[in-house]
């Protein structure tokens, strides 16, 4: 129950402990009084950050379980809402987005964070699996991570893949884009952007080199 609140998110243990969680038997535990102090909510997170909860009625010391059932009614509804509010706060403050699953994508996210201090920005609520990197000084985008079907790149496949859009000079794109490893920029100005699939078909070192070139490119056009 409430698992969707933590869907596609990764636990940040440091933030979790700062929030007030404690470690116990390979789990993280936290407690908070809710419902005007009438109940104590116990939250348990496993090593993967998936939640479990229990609720103690402080008046009689017994566990209150109706919120985990299909029970209806105003009171049990209020209990669920308050628990959901607490869990949502924990999700926001102690978890990070984990939209991208490919190893190359994860390595790139760490690379950009360490080298440039930039975090992905998720700009489109209707497209939660697309995000951009932008420079701090001029606010220009220099990289875009997306999840799309291969067919969007002109390939004969409906397979879902993770790709990166990067900038390059128009004269370089003419010789670079081959429709096999390097594709016209997906959803971007194809005179200035190109796309690579992050599936290992291009080496990680080469992808990093191209991220650096995109970052350094002093082109005001998107």
C-alpha cells in the first residue's frame, strides 16, 4: 500500500537519516504521531526503499488496520490521507528521481553531477521520463535525456530505449549523423542537435567526450 508514492524514485540514505529515520535489522524505521496525536504511525523501509506501515491507537495500544483494507467511511479516509501526506513528504525530501534505468544513463548522470555540478531538470509533467541539463551561467541546454521508441529515430523497432540529445556545430553534424549510431536530434533543431542511444553501442568514454563538447559549444541557438 502507498507504493506508488515511491515509484521510479531512489532512496537517499543520508537524507533519510537526517529526516529522523533509524536503522534496524536492515530496515529503516520512523515514527510520528498523527490524527491530532491519537495514533502513532510506524514507517518501515526496506533496502530498496519500499514502504510498509503500521498504526497504533494510543487510546488502547492496539494496532489499527482498517486503513489497509477496503473499509469505507470518513474517518478511515482521513487516516489514509494523513498517512499519504507523511509518506509524500518523505518521498519528496528523502528520495531522488530514478527515471532512467540504463547503466550508461546512470553513469552519465553521475558524470555530469561530479564534473559540472548540474542535476537533471524534469520540465514536462506530462513527460516525466524526459529531462534536461543546462549550464548555470547562460541557462542554455546542453543535454537532454529521453525515453522513446526506436521507431522515433527511423529504426524498424518499437523497443523503448533511453537516448541523449546533444549539441554540435552544423558542419560536424553533416558528417556525424549516419542513422545507425548517430541520429538527427529528436524533438530538437536538427541543424544543431543529434541523438545517441544509451545502450552501449557507443562507448561511455565517447559519450562523455561528446557531452563535454556540447557543454562547451558557444552556440546561442537551441
